[in-house]
C-alpha cells in the first residue's frame, strides 16, 4: 500500500483517503448503509488506513456510520474529522470559538465511538476567532489526549499572512482540487511549501464527473446536490469542458489498462507533490476502482496530456 507521512507528525497514511461526505446518507443519490459498512471493512483489508469526515456530514450520521463500520479496527486506522460549521434552527454558520470546539469534539468522539481523534481539522474559519486562540484550544485538547494533531480546510493565499507565525502547528490542509477544478492549484502549492503542511484534495473526482460514467445528458434527482447549478461540474459550458477531459482520460485508460477514476486521481498524486487524495466512496465497486490509483506512477506523456486538456 502506497503511504506517506503527514508533515510534522507521526501519522503514516495511505495516499488514498476515504472521504466521508457520502456516508452522511443524503445528497449524493442512492446510498446504502450496508454498502458503506462494506466499503469501510474492505478498505481496511486492502490497507487503506485513512478516513476523513466532518461533524456536519449528514448532520452527524457520517461519523456514526464510520464508527460503527470500524468497530474493533479503530486502532488500525487514522481518523480525520472536522469542526467549525454549526447548523441550528435551519441556519448554517461558522464558529471556531473555544466553547463550540469543545462541544463539537465531545459530540464527534461519541458518534465515532472513540476516545481520540488523530487529525482534528478546522472545516471553515469563522473570521472572528483569532487563529492563535483556536490553536490554544486545540493544544489543550491535544494535551488531554483527545486529539493527536490538527489541520485546516478550505484555506487560500489570503490566509497565509495570518498563519505564517504558526508554521508547523497545523500538519495538513484540505482544498478542492482535481482535473476539473484547478483554480486552487497555485494556492495549494504555495501553502504546502510556505507553511509546511501536507495537502489533501477533496472533490478529487469532480463530484463524480471524472469517473467517466456521465455524458452531456447527465440528470440528477432533487435528492442529489449535483442537480443544483452551484455544482458547476455538471452544468453548462463547464460540463462540456469536463467531458473533453473525460475523453482524454478514457483514451489513456485504453492505453494503460487502468480505470478512468484511478487515472484522474493518480494525476493529482503525481502532479501535486506529497499529496493525498480524498474520494467519497459509496459502494465496494467504487472502492475497487479507486484503489487502483495507488502503487504506480503516470508517465510524463500522460501527465502532460491531462495537464494541457484541463487548463
């Protein structure tokens, strides 16, 4: 199993991380609890030891599913989850306060059926609580043994000034990145280098468009978030551009006999130094395809072809 050590930590993890958003049970089409449990068990058997989650995925259901699925395998894996988003009375807002961090952590530990979290991540900054106060709270929890390390999510170049005095405190950061979404590329390269954090990519398959399963007639039910225009990968000119990328992925797939999703994620692993790809996985069939992104390298010719078509 291809693994990497997250910077400034002793966390050695698979470069494919199982994303927890679909485990929330809604927003991504039909999802079966039995399939999700099978994904967790089979992933561990394959050697995948990194699972990402968040307290808002399915309003906590995703964490519960992960905790249930892992059972006595908890010590064999690295669990990352996130805090900082509150949903109350039908309203969503960000909160990085000490009070909320402690409340959120207590709830996540209970749902995950564990007494510690390996990587506790700020889902979104609230732009109110100074980052120094957030770090102080996280260090207190670290000293008590509730969390091992902490990371960030959805940060960009504008956040570097605030974070530069705390280099080495956060060990990782997440942002959206794929062949279908390269707008954050410069930020990710810069932040990884300047702040010494390991980059994790979410949306690594462009919410599914890079799997090769969809065409210009792609339609989703109202229970699937991709039906909304805000999910641009499946709408208008962006969809047509993405289908050009998929065409190239399929051509390369024919040449090297690898699944289209695996090639799309392998490109990230080879193009973005020391990265880890997150992939939401709804069933064992998807898992089997996704895991083939590990253990090999994409030839420069193919990297360049995909680089060109996706710009």
